[in-house]
């Protein structure tokens, strides 16, 4: 893939996230995608990713704004920087109580690609900043 094709593919992936279109997101992933969860472990495969997204949608209502996508010249790696805007709907294990708190935090994702599919997704954001944003005042 070219740099421009990679940037377009990552943009489609992020647009699908914003639309809540998990099926389109999954269609852009390699069957054995490695998903590195922020401050968490590594999950392998589309089925694990689907379960992760179902859990995320249960706890959070999020959209990404201010998206900027970068790709390597050979199209094998990419990064996206954005602002996560969301609402914390249902308490997640080990996190503060949810009461539909709004939050806005900077975040980023890194991707590896092969044969037109995303083979790795790594997400980074500051968990302490997110907790501070949803903590009771």
C-alpha cells in the first residue's frame, strides 16, 4: 500500500469507530490482529476485538475529534492523534462509578499494516487524566 492508501484506510477505520460501525472496523482488520489495550494486555484476533468493542460500547459513548493521521512512506505503519470525547455510562471494573460523566482527553493509536489489512492496533491515553475527568467534583 502507498502512504496515501494507508492514511485513507486508517481514516476509514476511525470514521467507522465514530459511526459505531464495528463490522466495518473488523473488515479492515487482519484475522489475527494484535490489539494492545491502553495500560492493559494484548489481545489477538478479530473475535477478541469484537468482544472488546462490545464491552467498550456498554461502558462508554465515545467519538473521536481533531483527527490527524500519519503513515510511513512505505505504508506499513501509521499513527493517529485525536481527542476522545465521551460519556461514561456504566461503571467499568476497577474504575470510578459511572453517572454519565462527560470527558475529553487526548489520545493516539499506532497501527501496523500488511496486505491491505490492519495487523496491529495500539492505543495510548493518560488514564489518570481520564479518571480525573470523570471523578466526582
